[in-house]
C-alpha cells in the first residue's frame, strides 16, 4: 500500500489484514521502489500524488522489469489522468472517495486473475502484421515487440478469440476484471480500449455504438504458416 495520507493508508491496511492479506505501507514513492525487490509483493495499491517520487513514476519503473498487478487509487479523476495511469501499466484505477467494499472486490479480482494464466495456443495468432504469442506472452507488430501489461494482454486475447463478435462492457468486465456494475467500470473498459488502440492501431478494435467493441478480422485474415 503506497499512500502518504496516514489515516487512509492505515484504514486500508487494516481492512486488508482483516481479509487475510499480509500488508505493508510505504508513505512515499522512493520507499516503495526500494521495497519492491526485497518484498516482491503480489499486488500494489498506489496513489499518484506522493512525496519524493510520484505514483506514475513508481508504476513506470516497476513496469520496466516486473508484472506485479498495480491498482491506482487516487483523487485524480480526469480522463487524461486515468488514460495516463493505464498507459504506463496500471491494471485498475479507482478514484477517491472510494468504497472500501469495492476496493476489496477489485483487489481479490486482480489477485485471482494474476494467479490463473490463460491456456495458451500452440501457435502464435497472426492477423496481418499483428502477431500474438500466448506461450511467450508477447505481442509484435511489423516485427516490433510491443509492451503489454497482463490485463492488456488478457483483454486482447479475449477479443481475438471472439472475432467479429460484439463484446459489451459488462461482458468484458466479467471476463477480464471479474466484477461489474461498480462506479467507474465504464471508464475502466474504455480507457483500456484506447490504450490497446494506441499500441496496435485503431483498425483492429472497432466500436459498435451503443453496444460495445469487437475485433475486426476484415482485411486481416489469419495468415497460415
């Protein structure tokens, strides 16, 4: 738990411990970075506005070498802030004030998702210049490796394995995040879609207005090797 407001940090840590989780608190970004290698946490709850090193930089440095699930918990609720959080590797994003019950649900969902990897396909999935290797957890476009967080990778796999089928936000929340109907849910899905489009191009994931999104195979047929 990385949070500089002691009362918030303590209340969350107490609830996490009551739920059975071993929990440590860092009150600034530098302390969090110093502890990550030593502690090797299963999940990081991270504020953005932190002393010494802000949360965005903390997430950026962690993501450079590790795939620890990161849940941003911050008062910064502008769409730009949310998109930036997801673009540097956050798996989920909640804004303050928040529901403790919802926070615990999201923590459980992130930990559950991180512990159960998807069954990989034997061969890479190829769509035009996009190649997805489930065994290596890698995505390349035009031969160039693209960095994906575990959540982004699972979201992409969900789309490509259900091509041309419209996936509603509720369905994606159930498949990828294991929760639905909570405040901020729509923005979480939409922000991840924007990040995916930035990374692989807007031609692959299309919007079905009023319904959801779908992976468009037209003109990007699977290339046989």
